C-alpha cells in the first residue's frame, strides 16, 4: 500500500518521469521481497498459496500501481499545461486590449462604445474634448441626451436596421451638443459588435468633427450664389501604417470606399504593392517630411483607385507610437470633386467676367455703404472714371445729378426694404460734369442673412431720347401729311373747276380783250394754287417721286415761297438765280435739302440778317471753276447767311448723325446728315465754310443733264378731237358738267353720272355703247377703284382713266396692275386732258385691232 501511494505521489509531484522512477523502485523492492521469500527469510508465502501466486500478485500490483501513477501524472501535467496556455492567452488578450485601448484613447477621431439601448459605456479623449466634457461625465449617459432631437429618430431607425443585419455598419451626419451649448456637426460611423454566438452585444461609433466642413460648405454655397459654382468638401480617409516598411496596420471604412480596396486587401500591404500613390515618389516624400517635422498638413497628392481612377487628395499626417512601433497616421480628404468644381468656378467666373465686359450697358455692384465694389469696362467708358477711382471708394450716388440724389437714395432704401426692383430714369453725371439721361435698375444683395449691398445696370438713354425726338417729329410730319392729303383732295376739286372753266372761258373771248386778260390772271392764280398744293404734299412727304429729269430753278422758287412764309420779316431773302439747268433728281429731296439749309440759316440769324440763295453753272472742261465731284457741267447752289457762324470744331462735325448745337427740344442733329446723304445719292457734293459772328456758306454741286424739250413741243400742238363715246363719273356735279362740256366741244359723245352705282348700272345695261370710262377715285359708297374693277369685269377691253385729287388707297403702279389704262392727278389742265383721252383711245383701238387680226 505504501508503495502504491508512493508511486502515485511521485506521479503527482514529479509527473510522468517521477511515476516511472517510483515504479522502478517498487519493482526492485518486490524483487528483493521475492528473493528473500524464496530463501525463506520472509513469510510471504503464508499469504499466498504458492510462490507463483505471490509473483502474479506482485506483478498485478505493479501494473495497477503503474497505471494509476502514470494516469495521475499525465492528468496533473495536462492540467498544468492548460493553466499555462490560459495564462498565455490571458497575457495576449491583455496586450491586445492594451493596444486597442491605446488606439481608442489616442485616435484622431472620436470613438465611443455604447450598449444596444444607446447608453455610453466608453468614450475616448478626442470625443470628450470635442464636446467639452470629461470622459467620466459622458460614460453612462444616453447618446440621445447629447444628440440633436431632430437626429435621434433617424439614428434609432439606422440602429434597428443594423440589428436586422442588412449591413454591419452605417454612417450618418448628426449633431452633438457641446458642454457650452453649441451644436457641432459630426460624421458618425457605427458598427455592430456581436459575441461568439453571433448575438449583438454593443455598438462602436467613430465620430468625425465636420463642423468646419459644414461651414465651408455653407460658404461655398454662398459663393455659388454669387459666382455660379460649387465647392464641395469630402469625408476623411484614415490610415495607420508602420513608418519603417510602410505596411498598413489599420484603415477606416471611408478609405476603403474611396480607394476601392477592401480592408483585407490593404492590411499587411504597402502603398507600393497597392500602387496607391499615382506618383510613387509622393509616399517617400511624405515619409521624409514626417521624419523631420513629425506632422504635416495640407499636402496635396494623388491616389490611384483599384480601378485605376486618379483621385486628388489633401493629406494631413502625424508620426505616432502605436503598439510600441513608429507609425504614420494619414488623414486624407478627397478633393477631386472640389478641384473639378473649382475649375468650373474659374471658368464660370471667367465667362461671367467676359460677358460683363461685352455688355454695352453699365454693370455695377456696391457694398452696404453704397461704395462701388465692381464695375464693367463700359461703366468706365460711359462715366469717364478710372479703375483707380473705383478702388478709392467711389460711391454710386455720386454718379447721379445732385438734384436727383435724394430721390435715388429713397429708391435704394425702398429696394433694400424688399420692394420690387423697377426701372427708373435719372440724370447721370460723368466725371467731367457732363450730364446725360439714364435708366437704372437695382436689386439688393443679401449675404449671411443680412443686407450687403446692391447690384444693377445702367442704360444710357442719350440715343433713345434722340430717337424719341425723331419719332415725335416724324409723327408731327405724318399728322401734317394726313391733313395735307385731306386738304389736297378737296382743294384740287375746287381748282379743277377754277382752271377748267377758265380754260373754257378763254375759248369764248378774243385774245387782247380785257376779259381775256382777267381770265388769264385767274388761270395763273389757279395754277399757282395747284403748285402750292403740290408743295404741301411734297413737304409732308406724301408725294414721293423717282429720279427724273427736272429743272432745278422752279424747285428753288417753290421752296423759297414756303421759306418766306416761315422766316421772320427781320430776315431778308436775296436770290441770284442766273440759270435754269436740268438735273436728274428727286424733286422732293432737292426741295427738302433747300428747306433744311434755309431753315438752319434762319435759326442762325435770330436777330435778323440776310439769306442769299444763288444758282450758277460750272464746267471744268471750259477752264472755269470746277466742282470736285462732277466730271462735266454742273450746277452750283449756294446758301449763305450773315448769322452767328460756327467754330472750327463744330464745322468739322456738322454732317455727323445726331450732332447738334441746339437744345434738346429744338434739334435732333439729323438735318445736315440727311442733306449730306441726299446730295451724295444724287452724285453731287456739299461743303461748308463758316466764321464765328460772320455767317456760314453751304455750297452744293450737282451734275447737269441735257434738257428734254418734248414737253414744250407738245404744249404748242392743237387740241386733238374725237367722236368716241365717253362715260364720265364723279361725285362732284360741277366736275361732271365741266368734263362733259369740254369733251363735247372736242367732238366726243359724253354721258355723265354723279353716282358710281348709277354709272355701273348704265354700263352694265349697255357695255359696248362706250369707248372710254373716266372716273374719280374718292366717291361715297363705291370708290373709283372698285367701280373700275366692276367695269373691267364686265368688259375687260374697255379703257379706264382713274382721276384723283389725292389718295393713299391706290398708286399709279397699282392702277396699271389692275388693268386701268391711265392715272391722272387733279386738277387736270384741259389741254392735258385732251391729250390723255386721245392717247388712251388710240392705244385701245390699236390693241383691239391687233387682237382681231390675231
């Protein structure tokens, strides 16, 4: 028994080797006992029946003793080994916890550990300092107590989703309340931690302070409102690597997102192996800087994503001891989009600047005090200021006329108060003191919730005002022309009777009689009245003519008659009209030129003087004084006055459009410009000389053409006669009587009607009883144009003569286009009427003969 206990005790205390030594000792002991028993020295055989039984019993005892001792020894050693392993695992776990604790406490971001219900169980120093609390004051509190109420529901929802295992983490932006009551923005990345049974046990949160980034984003949005672009900030990517070999020890999820690598692909590898840096030398440069400075901020480099895409990264790095190793902690901000936006902003701002400089109007901005902070180039040109003047603090109100500044300031205050921006007219003042009309529109600028200035544009109305004046003058002339047209129609009807009956009366008396002389004077007065009506129509631009061969002297005579009536009696008009040359011209325009020059001369002689109009002929081929423009004979028209004259500066610009020395209500500056254009269009030239206080002389040269004497020859021919049948239609009875009597004296058969309806009914009843129809244009119920159309519809070959005192409804080309044979203006001289009727009838007969021959 004691040998058994000895063997077991040896196995327990000394292990398997001790058990073997004890068993060996027991075996030797039993051998001695067997030997002495065999020699009879011991009475062992008394226990066993034979020596064999004793031997077998000894062997069994030794075997049992060996099994027990070795088993106990093995069991004890196993227990010791297990204890040793547990101590080693505990030591490794403690080291891991120490390392994680160091990372947790010294991380450059906020780290928190919470229970599933949101109670904070552990926070790191960064997070506590971020909120201004001691670590002990945060641990044990609910996360909701320091979170913004608006963010709590979303966070609870995300945690619930996390517990359902769609993902292992989530990230969100939320607000925390600092100890001083200030709310800060953070980016929170929450991960769920599970136990060995895959049951959730707590949450780990990584908190990044993005308050400044938020503020920067707000500033970028404000800048976008002003310059039309966006600058965006990006989250940070955090990596921890060994400084020696560069192997990554830890990376955060955002780094994985922007790089395209998984965490497992990054840990244990170097940037060179991952080809992370677009320029491999950048990483070595970063390491060298860290080795000398320990910390670096704002270093711009480029990452290459796993898919090869290049990212622009703004890096901040720090040298830290992590787990007993020198490590490099790098925080990178993805600025790829920000750089792209910045480039777009630069392009947008450049485009805005170019557009602003191209604008023909003034663009400006002011600060809250009204000082100009921005103007475009046109503003400097329009107002005569320099960029230095603006930089020195020029105020916008200083560009408004003093008497209107109070009204302008009141409008600015109204706009600042939120009133709707409107266009307002002001008188602006240039730097040199000159004034001009402008239209201004302004709008308020609000930044950071407050008023910061005004912006707007200014339109120079100088040309608009001149155009308005031209339009008003044009409208006045149009009114005069409308009145003149109405007068001309009625007056020409009256003149038709005066001239017509004068001509008929002259045929009844002998030349030389007293009555014959009276009738001639009546006829002359009528002809002058007819010319006066034509002058009125010409002046009102109601009688447009093409370039025709015309004698210039009668045009001058007509113009001077009108001028004499418009100029005061203190101005004497002298003429020196030596010739009456023929020119190719528009009589209306030549009339307009002379009227303009004489009117200007009258204005220059406000207190009286002498206006001289002279007409001479020049021919450079004969050695006489020649025009600079005409290559052959030309006529020179000279208009001179003894007025105030002009300076050399004014004389140089008198033919410029819109240049005038008169007041705003007296001239537009277009008169001499138009005169210059008319003379040039006639192939002539115009020049002027002037001396202040002595007067001015305008000289016009126009080329002469050969005169046409056919009209004079026609006037000497006897009146043609005829026997054809004529239908005369006019709403004035005396016109019908006069026309019928005159044509009947020439041998024609004439039917007269004072109603267009009656005339049409008569013609419809016997269309082939008439060879010619003469009708007035303006008649009640049916115009001559309509009557002519009805007649031609009944009988297309009947010739029609359409007469009018004045009408805007139809012109001679329109009349010819609708099939009318001739177009005549009242009053018509009887000789002209006789020639016209005969010509139209002859042409109609010829046309019918040709048609019958065909």
